[in-house]
């Protein structure tokens, strides 16, 4: 307080206004930096999602970033710094895709709690779920891709299916049916996967 006793009358008001302006400028700088950082992360997730949907390798992110920077240099050179903040290294793309898939899996778990009934479809490596809730809203989703090596028995496939169903939080009492590709290991009356459930 002793520092400001030298200001009297209008000088005090001017000093307060000057300090307020300085504070607002600093706050605006940090808000802008946070907004730009948030936008860069959001863009990184969106591009990673597109890479996953297209089935491209994680390293494609580095190619996309190179294209983004070249485009920014031509169209909006003043914003080139913002584009360079979008992280698209192979590791980052892999992490983003993992985050997105975990979120989808969590959403599936939440929706699965509301299923009145559900069925699963099994292909060679992929397990799908189709469920319906009390409002007759249908949801179809990839449950999991399960790597199976060599010749696998119906018992091994059934154990994998049980793990997938348990991990997704799907209750067995609402299980309505199973669809397979018709292979003998799936449909055999004695040794097939379908016979294992009984």
C-alpha cells in the first residue's frame, strides 16, 4: 500500500485503469493460448479418427501434418504456428485412436446396461453386438477383434466370446441369439461353438 500512496486523485484512477488494462491483456493472452492449444488437440483427435476410419497406418499423421503446414503457408501464413501445434506423430495418433476406442467401448458398456435383449454375430476375428432397449432403439457395434492363432477349437472360441461379453458388461440373461459364418467349428451340434452355450 505504501507504494501507491504517492498517487493522488486522478493519478490513482489512471494507475488503477492502467493496471486493469495490463491484467486484462495478460488474461486475454492466456485465454487465447489455451483456446489455440485446445483447438490443436481437438484437430489432432479428429485427424486421428479419420486415419483410423480409413484404415491407414498411424504414420500417415506425419504426412497429413506436412500437408497442413504447406497449406497454411500458402493460405494463412499468420496461422502457421497454430497448425504446427497439431501433434500427429505416429505415437500420438496411436494414443488418440486408443482413447477414442476406449471411449466408444465405455459408451457401449453404458448402452448395454439398457439392453432388453441382445445378440452377437461372430466372424473369423470380429465379434459384433446388436442390442435393443425398452424403447425399441437398436444399436449395432463392433464388440472386439479377437486374434485367434492356428486352428482353434469351439471351446477356445467360446471362452473368448465369454470374455468379450463379460468385459462389455452384457448380462447373459438378456442374451437372445448368436449368428455365425456357418463354419463347422461354429455350428457343429456336438463340438461347435453354438453347442458350447448349452
